[in-house]
C-alpha cells in the first residue's frame, strides 16, 4: 500500500538550499547523505515541515535546479505568505482570488515567480527560477527517476510505471527502481538504463534505507559519466565515504525475482547486473566470519562470488 510520495528537488548548492528551506521557509533537516564527508556536494537531503516532506538533491542524476513544480496543501495561505514576507523570502507577490474548475484559488505572482494558493485549506504551488530555490520546481509529484513499486501490480499500474521508466531513461539516462521489503526479504533498489546508455552493468543494492540506496546509485551514475568502472570484481571506494563496496555478478537465474522491470525495459535478459555489496562499519562483508548476523539479515547476497 502506498504511503507517501516524496518530491525530489534538484538544487545546485545543498548548503544554500538548506539555509533557504530551514532558515526561511520553516523546514527542518531530517537527514543528509553526502558520499564524501569532506565535501558539501553532491548531497541528498530530506527536509520536513509539519506533514510536508521534501528531498533536496544536488546529484546530477536528479536533474537541474529550477525545472519542476511541487504542490503542497496548507491550512492558511494568507498567514503562510505573511510568515514568508517577515522571514525575508524574495519574490512573494500579492494574493489574487481566481477560479480553477470548481475551486477558488488565490494566486501570488511576482516576475518569474508564481505561487498558487487555495484560500484557507488551500493548495500551494511555487515555481522557482535559477538558484532561488523558491520551493523549487518539480514537474512530477514523484521523483523523476525514483519510484516505489510493488513486486506485482495490475496492468494499468504496470503500464504507467513502464512508461515512466522509458521517459526517465530518455531524459536522464537512467531510472532507479525501488522495491519494498516483502516478508523477510529487505527492500532493494536497482538501476535501469545504465547498460543502454553507456554499456556498464545495471547496479542492484539491498538493505539500506531507500534514500541512501538512491544516493549510492546516483554516485554510481555520476561515476559512470566520469568513466569509472563498476564491473563485477571491482571494489569501489567512491560510493560510501571511507568504505569499499564490492561489485559482484548477479546470475540471470535471479533476474525474474529481482530485476523484472529491467527485463521489461530491455525486452530480454541479455544485460549484465552486479550487486553492490556494502560492508558493515568494521569493513566486513556478509560472508566474512567476523560479520554480524544483523548484516547478513539486512543484506542477502544474491550475486556470485
């Protein structure tokens, strides 16, 4: 059952974006994933205010800043506008009463900025321009290359997901497919499109929080653009700062169970997949004698050693 869709907003500077969202818009930071602890970017950051959650990402794979829309429902649009004006948010215009279908909408316009608010229990839409990060833009409520799906679904659901995968691969070069945990098997995430775009294997990650897995795949996507190698047998030191992740080949016998959407995308099984094996905090892999049972539970190894 679906619970929540998290918009992913592309930003060019995570520190500036955090200052704007948390310093002026009243959000607070929930988490921040930075693969290189010595650098602020790229960063995958979650912010929250009341019941509204957003993800701010400076990873190149999440798209350029200022190109999308996001809609947020608010209790009092006028009060929220006053709060933003007092906080010094730029580009906040006056409220105008308009009609959209059967709903009364209050619209705030100022230059290239556009804010739509439904009066009272209203709908609030901000568009951004450039680096302003004014609740940034988001064309889809779901992230362009990140969606949560079930292992099985109805025909309509499958057609919609398949269409989005093709759109994202055409636009971004890849798509991250997140699969929820089922029974004792943990959730996992894998790429679709790496092999079609530049011929490296697709990458599958098991057992990390979905935001972390998405960040790890984004690091791989950026690395592929920089001509780094992630083939089977490679130990990559750029995916998790301070740790090495081992790439291991996934046999085709595992494809139906774990990368079914990639099979639908390629219309065959003639594409390589590697599992990105991440270690525990002591650097042990699940098969090491010193590894904990918790690590083995969280990260089942479906690849070949």
